[in-house]
C-alpha cells in the first residue's frame, strides 16, 4: 500500500505542477465562434466588429505606433511566416547517427517536396551550441525559432544572474544575449499566454511567439502566436488575434490530430499559418499524403498573395452557405483575395457575391479567387497551380503511417524476496499491488505491449512482483567505483562529469550526486 500511496502523491504533484506551468486563460482566448447559419452572419459580423473596436480602445492599441512590432522592419518577416516545422535535435531527419553530422539540407529538401517551401523551424531544444545548424537553415532561407521554457526553474542560474528573479530579469537577460549570439530569429514562449512586454525592446526586438495564444494587451509586441483552436461550436472558428490585428501571424498547431485537414482548412479560411509537428516527443504522428498535398496547395496561394492576406482588411464569413461552404475576404484598395473552403463530402458550385463562380472538385476542398484593378498578371502562377493540381486531392492517400513501438525487454532475473541472498544493504522492499494507469499523462503517445498502435491513453491491469530499490541516490564515490570496476567507455566526453577533477575520480568534497544552486 505504501507504493500505491507514493505513486498517487507523485501523480498529484505532477498534475499540480503541470497545471501551474500553463498561464491561466479566459474563455474563448484564441477563437471567435462562427455564426449559427447564413441568416445570422450579418448580425454576427456587426456584433464582433463592435466588440473589436471596443477591445482595441480598451487596451489602447495603436496600429500606427512606430514602436509597434508590426511597424518595425526587421520583424515584418513574421507577417508572412506561414509554414513552421517543429523538429527535435535528435530527429533522424536532421541528424545522422552514423556520421554524427547534422543534415539540414536533407530535412529541408524532404519537407519542401512534401508541403512546399517552409518559412521557419522551431528547434527543440536549442542549447547550448547550435549555431552551425542555424546557419545551415539560414542558407536555405529558413528562419529559426528557439524555445523558451519559463517553467524550467530547476536548472541552474546563469553565471552572474543568481540573485535575479527567474522568468523575468534573469531570463530576459539570457534570451537577449543568447538569441543574437546564436543568430536565431526569435523564440517560442512555451506554455505562455502572451509574452510580457518586459521581454520586448523595440530598438533591438526579439520576435516572441507564445504557445498559448496572445491577449490583446500583448498584441503590439507579440507578432506571432501558436493557435490551439479549442472551445468552438461552429466550424470554421475565427482566429481572435488576427481578427484584432490582421498583421498578426497565428500558426495553428494540432500535434496529436488524426485529421489535420480540418486544421488546414481552418488556416486557409483565416489566412493563418500552420505548424508541421510530426515527431511529438519521440512519438511519430505523421501527416498523410493528402494532408501534405493540401498544405502545399493552400500555402502556395497564401504565400503568393501574402501581402493582401497580412495587411488587407479581413472579413471572415464574407460568404456562407448552409451546406458547408465558407469564404473569407482579404481586401486592399486595388486588389482582393477570397479564400473558399468546403467541409462537406460532395461536389458543389457556389457564387461568391459580386465576383465569380467557384466550383469544387474535391470533398472538403479549398480554392481562392483573386480580383485586381491594376491588371496584375498572375498567368505564371496560374500555370504553376494548374500543374500542381492536375492530380485531384481525392487521389492522394489518407493512410496515416504510425510507427510501431516495441518494448525491448532486459534479461529476466529473479526478484523473489524469499532468499536471504536477495537482500542488499541500503535497499528496501516495496509491497506492490495491481495498478491501473488511467491518467492522461501516463505514456502519452506510447505503445505498450498490449496495444496494437501508439495511443494517448492506456488502461490495463498490471501485476508487479515485489522489487528492490535503493533508498538514496548514487553518490559520486559509488559511481567512480562503478566506472573503475566496469571499464565503461563513452562515445563522447562532452560535458561528462565536469565537476570531477580531470574526470578521473569523485571529488572528495562531494558526497551526493546532485546539483546544488
């Protein structure tokens, strides 16, 4: 019973810490729910337009302020930063384990062949030395974002910043120094609902992209944000931040989704970006061929007309049909773009008001209409799109290739406690009863032996024998004795046992193997 109680307490602490890690957010913090139907669109638009006016006034938002992040030239690339990939530093697509070399060109070539050009990459984790990798991405025209984890207060303080407050002064100082030193282009505020203005220096601005969306008060200094679009009743939802400021780049993220077409259609409707995240902490949740091709086609359109989408006046639900066809309008004084999506499994023809017919050949399809008064020639682009769309989306596979995971079992050994020979000094026996791991955080995306594919949640009944566990952590002296007795060798000595003198033996002054602040 002691083991079960300890496990329960550990679980509670884990959940409590996880809850505290995420910034608290109000209801509807990222999305505006769509209208009930075509008959309510006009009233919906009037209400939300009035809300937008008051929301910006209340927060004293000035879109023309010269210190506003959208008006600073060196950060304006964010406004058309549509496609971002998320990659782990140890991912095989970017790291060759045989040659021990990073293969940025291989990764970029593969992604471009699948989804078209990529605009940025979030490298996880980012420290301490990835300057060469960043330079390789820059050579390919890809911006690089590094992660910032405000919840990581257990790591050591930077030298000289020990007495400063973490997450504010100390972290700001470190980010301000580290980001330009690495030549990174910005940082992702992990779990953050907006990055505070204290991180922003308009004379040398850090591009901040909070993971948890952005409140209106932070809109002037957060040019990008991730979008986890939950909590809506009517599809497609409207990106709240972009509705308030059309130059804000919302990048929709749905790492665990098994139907990314829905998120891609949402991005196209909103003129938003998308995060291609497939290696989710070691679990492979790949996009399908059809999702790849959908992304390639839609972002080719949004990228071509990026100036209109990012700086034009945006009218979501410019047109709506009750059987699942929706249009957004992005307009400048002399040209307009209309993005059209279909969410139903049938062909249809629909007339966008005052312009032209838009016929859909693919279920859950997308398309666009471009209108101009300037005679802007888009013939070459139309030819490129015609070649790209020769094969209908319906001809691309929707099979999702989930990598199988297999538990590598160690050699069996007797864990019985009946014999005196099984007893060890400093170890204790914990009686263990059956345990059913039914909490969401256990094995997220892991495939247990009783499952036929990786899942987010697991439930089975385990019978575990009594086992021995050390009462205390391994000491430096014990580890030194182990190294000498085993003759253990290392592939790399980088940062290994740096607190040992010449890495030859445990320092006499250290008794426990632990980090002290």
